[in-house]
C-alpha cells in the first residue's frame, strides 16, 4: 500500500469518525429535547386537524417511555358541532427505527386499552362529514390547465395507501376493549366490541362481541407484518355445541338482505411494484354463504364453497384483476379478467372510460357444473342429471365514449352433452297439452288449456301467415335460425340503454319470453333471469322443443287485451274472425299492440278505424320490411292500415278522440317511452306513454299488471309534432315530408339492425 493510499484511508476514517460523533451529539441533543420536540409536533398536528378538518383533538398526556416508544392517555377527537368521533383512554406505540430514518412511521408494537370509535348520522349530517366534504384551502394557488390535465398515478396512490395501512400493523399487538359503534338516522345501532386482539409471534387471536352478547366472533390465523403476509379467518362462536353463522341483523333490517356465512377467510401473499404497476396477490374464500333478498331469489340461496385466488394490478390510469386469477365455485373453476381504464386527458382520441371483462373455463364435467349451482338459485334445474363436457367463454368490451362499438360474445360449447334426467321441471311437457296460468298483481287470472281441448287453441298452420310474419318481423325475425339468443340485439341494447341513461331496450328472444312464462315463477329476481337463459340453452341445444311448437305455444298464450289470451281469442275479440282469416292490416295491428295489450282499444276511433297518429307509420315500417324480405307484396300505401275495422259490438267501448291528435306520425319519441323494467320492452313496444294530452296509457297499473307475455321491441321512432292551428307554407310541408321520410328510414334501419 502506497503512502498516498494510507493517507487517504486515514482522512476517510477521520471524516467518518467526525460524522459519527456529530450524529451522537445530535442524537444526544435530540434525546434531551425529545419531550419538547414531541410537544411541538403534537401541537402542530392538532392545529392542522383544526384548520383542515374542523376537528378538536385533545390529548391528556404524551410522553416517551423508551428510546422509540410513546405513551398517550385520554385522546379525544370531536368534529366541530358534531358528535364525538373517538375517545381512547390509553395507547402505547413502539416505532420501528429504520423506517423512521427514511421518514416513514412503522409500528413494531402497540397496546391499546378502552377505546371508542363511533359514526353517528342525524338527518343529513354525520360526524364523518369532514372526510366526505373536506374544505378546500382558499389560499391555495390555482392550478394551470397543464397541471389540471395531469392525472394522479393510480399505481402511486394504491402503493401509498397499502403501504400506510400495512406499516401501521405492528409485530406485537395487544388491544383490550376497543368498541366500534354505528348509529343511523333511525337510531338503528350496530356495536362491535373487540374484547381482545393479540398478535404475538406471528399468531393472531381475537374475541369480538356483536351488539352486547348477541353473538361472539373470532379472528384467528397468522400475521407477518415484516414480510407483509397474512392469513386470517373470521368465524362465529357456536352455542350449545352447535355451530353458528356470521351475520349482521342490522343489514337485514336496513336493506332486507340476509347474509350469513360459516367462515370467511382472507390471505395476503405478496405486495410488489414493478414496471410501473402496483400488484397485490391474495386469496379469499367463504364457506356456506347464505343470501336472501327479494331481488335475488325467492328463497335462501346457499353457496357451500366459493373462493378466489386473485392477482390485482393497478397502473397509471387503470385497475383490474389479472387473468392468472382463478374463481372457484363448488366443483368448478374459471379464469376471470377485469380491467377498468380511465380516459387519458392528454390524449386527443376522445376515449371514455373503458371496461374489459372476460371469463373463461376449461372443458368441465357437465354434472360438476350442475352440482355447483348454489342451492335455491335455480329451482327448476335442481336434481337434473347430465353427461358430457361444457366450456364457457365470455368477452365484453365497452367504451363510454363509443357505446355503439360495444363488443359482447358469450358462448357455452358442449361435447357429447345430453340430459340424462330432468330436474324439478320437465321441459318436454310443453310438447303435450298443458295448462297455462297467467298472473296479474301476483294472483292467477284463469287457467288456459294449451291444446285441442280449448276451442280457441289454434295450431300454427291454421294461423294467418301475415300474422306470423308480422309478429316475428317486429319481435324476433331470426327466431327460426338462432339458437335462442340474439347477441347483436344484446349489444344494441347495451349501447341504447347507456345512451338513454335508463333501461329503454331489452334483448329477449321469443324463446326466452316463452320459457319465462311457461316454466318460471312470476317473481322478478336476478336468479329467474339467469335460470331463463340456462333453460333456453338446454331446450335449444338439446332440441327438446321444436321451433314450430315453441312459436305455436307462444301465439296461443300471449296476451292481446284485458283477459284476452292467445291468437284465437284475439282474432275473435277484435275482428270477429278466425286466426286463419286475418288480413295484413289486422296482423300488423296485433303485432303493434303486443307490448301494451290492455291499451289496444285506445288506438281506435269510434267508427272502428285506426287513429292515423302514431299508428300508420308503424304499418309502413313493418310492411316495407316484410315486402323487402318477400313476405308480402310491395305497397305504395300503408300496408293494410285502412283495411282495419274493429268489430261492431266493440266500438261502443272506444273513447272519443281529440281532433288535435289526428295528424300523422311515426312513433313515440324515445324520451316518452314507458319501460317495463322487468320485461325489458324495447322502444316500438312502448307507444302508450302518451295517449291524450300527454297522459300515460295504463299509467296506474302496477308492475304485476304488465302483460303476462311481453316481448322486447326494437327502438322507438321519433314522434312527429301534432298539427298546429296555423297554416303552413308549401316549403314547411315539404320539409316535414322529407323529415318524416328520413325518420322512417332510420327506424327501418334500427329495426333491421336488431335482427
């Protein structure tokens, strides 16, 4: 070693020694002044809480009890002019040394005794309003447009949030008597008292009392805060040797939602940041989950086992669930992918919020799938025995800025699938004569024999081809070629409903409508809709019922007026004819009134002819489509509109019509469409919102009074203004004529686009 090298080492040694001595002196000074420093820091924090949040924070005493441990007593937090938020009698904290050097606070130990945290809502005010409505600093400098266009990096937000939460979980925890209390406007109260909560040597144990002694819960498992690994289970303590579920009576009382579970388990495996993404890997599971709500199912739904192995990711402007995640339900599993992307404000492409959802399975044993259905969810399928393999794939993409570009594909592919034994319901029963019972207001109207024993029953080949073609043109033109579902109509439905900000359009096919009414209860539940889809797939895939038989039954049970069911009754009631003798105009009219059959007579005038307004345009639209498809002869007029005559004996029930409404228009405006939320009727089916001077037709009917079979209809056409009393110029008349033709073409395009 040369002289210069030795000299350099000596200089470096003296430098490091000087720094070390200065650090010791600084530490000594800080140690001697630490009480005053603590007091200053607390005072600053209390002032900030008052200034930014209007919180009155009081601390009885605060002092160091060791080199890096602090003890506080009598801590209270009270929002201004609100109920007290928190009070803690005593808390002692041990702070990790190394994170403190980096400016972060991490806890190595915490002891807490006798604390209360409460959330109280009175009328429209609560004691956590300071979190929901934080005051903005009036002295803040106004941001420039370029600054406001920058978006907060969601990955940074997620990382900071998770890091702050996990760093506050100590290696050693000891809590005694910490109560959480929630009180809402109606003085409904929920109390959770943590009698004990202990983390020691990575083992977790706790005892929690719900509403006094109503129930006792336990949290147990393992926790390694240093490595950020947790595996925790929540379960309820049994009574008299019997297990007891976890449940919150408050939720059932408040939301009429019953939720119970035997065991809830959550696991955190890894937290990482790489390549600009924040990632979190974990798992969750539930045993014997019981749910009951009128909107979900008629009875309790039991999920014996459900779990997810989840890999979550958060990027600069997106969050999601990675496709490496796995969903488990009973005996089956699936791979989900979910991504939600916020629009890039700096981009000129005009993108909106984007949703990307996918779900895929491998080929699964079909019986395992049916065995995994939650008990009580699909009552008609319970007990069904099947064989073969099934594979499901779902892909959905939606951009809120481009709703018409929505992509939706859903398919269940089968291999050697067949039904070995029917479940609770025999779907082949529709091939034989059966009794159909329509309901209104939840009560049966009358029994209708669907078969030759009923004199009004009409076989398909004895129904006018014009009626059969007109109804399919307006409802489900591809009925005889699709497999029970119309994905194109479903995509159009999603786009339309999003643009209208309400449920304006459904996507039910004739197959779905028939199954809903022939096999399922009238309860309006989510489970019934899913069950409807499954039954349609089974019937169509297994060819249990032919298309001809399905359409025949449909035409013989559909409602066409008050207590008028089936085409036989309808043809006789309105026109004193048999179904075979219906002409084109009468057929298009019956297709027109299907969605709101009880208002059918409102479209006639006392002499038995049809009102021109809102009706003739429909005849032209449906007639032109039928003519283009070779289903009728092209007509320069209105395709039988002027041939429709109500039977003589029924005309006295027709109300006089105000002459104001004698003008010609196509359809009602989409904004005026009245929608049956349960049936999902599309626009053309909703012509009855305004009948006379803006009043709704059948406006006082309850949901249960809607037609027993009510098809979905294509989107409504815009209405034409009623004639004014003033005289119009020839130019105005030409402009109105051109506008009417334009709307007719748009409506025709929309109807065909749905098919």
